[in-house]
């Protein structure tokens, strides 16, 4: 059975430019890093309980998403 993929639908009043899309991606990545840095232990515990067989689980690794070891912001 195929596992469903989570999807995020963003709605903008107009089509984004390349620059706007890039900046939006940076903001979302920064938010994800901040959440994992602040709540990573709890999130990893939840992820390990709910998806124990998921080999891509950050709970199995070091609980911090790749390229997020610095705490810098833009």
C-alpha cells in the first residue's frame, strides 16, 4: 500500500515571480529549522512513535534537518 504524501497548498493573490518564490522557500526553510531547534526532541519522539519504520525519520538521525546546524537567520 502506498503511503500518502503530505501536501501544502499555498494560495497567493497572483502568480509569484522567481524572486518571490525563492524568498518564500527561504522563509519556510527558516521556519522549519527554528521549529526543529526549539521543539526537536518532542517532535522526534512523536515521529518515532507514529512512524517507527520510516528510514528517513529525523528521529532516527540527529533530529535536525540537513543544513540546519547553524542558528543564523537572514
